């Protein structure tokens, strides 16, 4: 008679996973989510600092062009970055809804009376997203300059001339679009009145100048 033992069964308690069995080290997905939360936190904090953000972008752009100048290569990467920044700039200047496609719907204010009404200019690409796209694109191009596979030999004066032609043609079309529909994609803040809060005349309200 041979006594057979039942096979050993490994049971796992409810609520445990492979990370706990490996010593409790976080998974790659959890680490990635943590990094994304930290980055989003600092991006949200930097929203109100418009001037420092754009100074940082200009610093990144300077580093990129210094890198291109020192290496004397990656001109095709610089050309691609210029086209990318130009497309984002045009989206920043353009309204969210093209007036030519609205038909009989609401349009941008075209007279002084209509301009006094509350019709804020809504951009196709908001300022913060415009800055974020430009910064990410510049960082990506700086990273690409460390790989020789992106250094495609090209005659850079031709690319520079073609970029300037494309820039002037695109900006001319955008300015003509702004002039046709009479909108200015630049806001100078809230209207301020010179004598606001100051007494005017004998029965004027507000605060007195002598106080």
C-alpha cells in the first residue's frame, strides 16, 4: 500500500499582489503616475507666472541654437522646430471659431458699440498650452541633437530662405484675416478709469482727494 500525499497548494491572501511578493517595490505604472502628478502639480503652479515661463522658453531656445552652432549640424531639426513654432503661433493668434465658417451665427465685435459688449476673444490655442507646446518641442529637439541619425546633410541657406518665405506668407495671410474680420488677438487687461473712486463736484460720490 502506497500512501499518496496531496499536492502542495500555494494560496494567496486577498489584497496581495506581485509587488508585495517582490518586497513592496512600486511598479513602473505607479512610478509613472507619480511623476505625472508631480509634473502636473508644478505646471499648475506655474500658470500665473507668465513672464518667467517665457524667459525659460527663450533660454531653452538659446541652448538649442548654441548646440546647433557648436556642432554645425542638425539644420533639418532646426527647420522642423521653426515650422512647429510657427504653426503654434498662428493657432495662438487665431480665434477658436473661424468667422468665415460661422455664417449667420455670432461673430467677433466689429464696431465700437459691439466691442463694449462682453465678447472675450477665445483663442484656438490658449497662452499656457502655447507655451507648453513650444517648451516641449524645444526640449525634444535638444534631445535629438545628441543622436547622429537626425543629422541629415542639407544645404542650410536654402532651408533658411524657404523658412523666411513661408513665415512672411503665413503672417501676411493671418494679418489679412485679422483685418477682414476686424479683431485683435491681444488684450491689454481690464479697462481702468482715471478718476475712479474720487469725488467729482459737491455731491460726488467716492473717496475724497484730501483724505
